[in-house]
């Protein structure tokens, strides 16, 4: 007569499988968070590079360059100001020196999960904050030409967000120094 043994898993085997699943989860969860942080850092670095490039071009060419951002279109663009006409005209023909494409950063659906959550550029004597900052030709000082009156930057930043994380790309008054916080 044959004795039939019960088929199944022992407690040790089940604990081993559960332990392995916990180990895999412990490794995977931080990597997802790290990817969010890395993606946000990369986006903040791109925005900071746009500011630095606009300021460098103003120094190099002696002509005003600037950066304009939009929360509705989730974009950051570098522009040059054509002062050969009156009133001066904003021209979006600035190319990224690395990609050789128009300097137009896009966030949100399809391109990145990072979103522009707020834009704030406050100039002295101007009641409402603006969504752009210009850099004076030759000096690179952040300013705003308000119908012939030069307004200096008091405070300015673009804030980016991703899954509860935020980074702020700030432009310092007078120097135009760009920092990521």
C-alpha cells in the first residue's frame, strides 16, 4: 500500500519567497524615487542652462536676450530682443548650441512628467510679477524695459515640480546669478 503525501509548500519555503519579494521591493522603490529626483534635477538644470545661455549671449553680442516661461504651455523659451525697430520686438530665433534646435524647453505630457508650477519675476516699481526676465546687452544685468524706463529685477524664479518634489531655479538681482534650490 502506498502512502500519499500532502502536496504544498513548507513554512520555510513560503518565508523564503516572501523575504525575496520584500528584498526586491526594497530595492525597486528607492530606484523609482531616485528616477523622479533625477528627472526633476535634469529639468532644473536645463532651465538654469537656458538662463545662463541668455545671459552669456547678452554679454557676447551686446544685445539683450531673455527667457520667457509659461505654465499654460509648460514651456521655457530663450529669446533675443531686436532693438533695431521701435518698439523693440521679441524674436524667438535663438538656437541651443548643443542640440542645434530652437531654445524651447517643453515640460508636461509626452516630453516629461516634470511640470512648471510657478513663475515669478518681480521688477522694481512694477506692481504685477512678470513671466520673463531679460538680460541687458554687454552687462548681462537682469532687467525689464518698461516703455523706456529700466526696471531692475528684485526677485525671480521658476519652480518645477514632480510627484510632490520641487526645485526652484532662481535668478539673483543685479548679478543674474542662477541657482537651483
